[in-house]
C-alpha cells in the first residue's frame, strides 16, 4: 500500500539518507519519522519540512500524485552537525522504539529534546559498575502516564540493553508476551509470591510478571529539562 510514510521511506532510502539524518535535517523527532514510515501515523503537521529536506513536492508526498520534484536540489545541510565523541566518553544514542507507560500517548509532532548524550567513562562505571561495549547503552522514552511522576512521557532515560534477567527491584524495559506485542517501561518488584510488574501511578494496579514475559534492559537515570519561570 502506497502511503505518505512509504513514500517518505522510499525517497529517503533512494537518496541514501539515514533516518537519524533526516531527523537532524528537519528537527523532527526520530521516533516521529520512524512511526510515520511504519504507517502508525497518517500524516504530520511538519510534513513540509520533510518534503523540503528530501527535495520533493509537498503535494506529491501527501497524495502520491503530480510532479515529484520540488525544484530543490538535493537535501539540505543538517541544522546540527554530529560532533566527534571525545576520548574517555561514551556516546549513547536514542533507541528506535517507544516504551508504553499506560494508555495515554504523547503528541507525535513534539520532537525529542535529547537524541544522544555523552557520558564520562568514570560516571558510567560508577553508575553500573563497568563500561559496556559500544551500542549496549541506549536512550529510551515512554508514552503514557503509568510511570508518573517517576518518568514523564517523552523523557529520555538511560537503559542498559545488556540486562536481560531480573537483577533486583528497579525499572526495566520489558515485553509482556501474550499481553502485549510491544515494550513497556515498568518497575519490577520481587514479592513473596513471585515477580510483579508495578506502575508508579497508583491508578494502574500491579500484576504478576507473565510467564512469557521478557526483559530487554534496565533503566538507570532520566534526563529532565525544566523551564525556569
């Protein structure tokens, strides 16, 4: 099926542009572009930015009809160039996924504020005990309100994706097997009768960790940006 998202992806790949590059070129959130290309969104109010970056007609991108070219020669220079990671620092990139935190959904057109973070090796070692190999640490964000006030929707959180088993009470990136095909950001607690999935928001009751559940990582710290009034 030819959709807006499929046209975006097809044109992006034809020009050899990575999804993260397109996000940087347009200042649109990486997860927004990813969701659009997967067909989870029908459109976005910032579609013109994508059309301009790809050098295609907005009308063609929206409908698939008419001339494809916009007359703009090639993609624009990214707003922010990716700097080289300094020595003895660990660069952590955003994961191409959103963890569910209840039924609420964040605004798809709100770009992520934090797409990557560089941590000193000493800080990482103090936090988790060692420096993992490149790519193991990820930034993840959640959609929904079940982890409020501990984690707000859209907040970037540092995750160690190498943790695939329960390692004590904490916040984990989990899959619930038969209950849900996606991922959840939840607290896991060991209780007398087994392992339980617990939300920070009391409106969401705890439940036993399902038999076919899986652990995909453990979360350690969040990156919160507040405005000074």
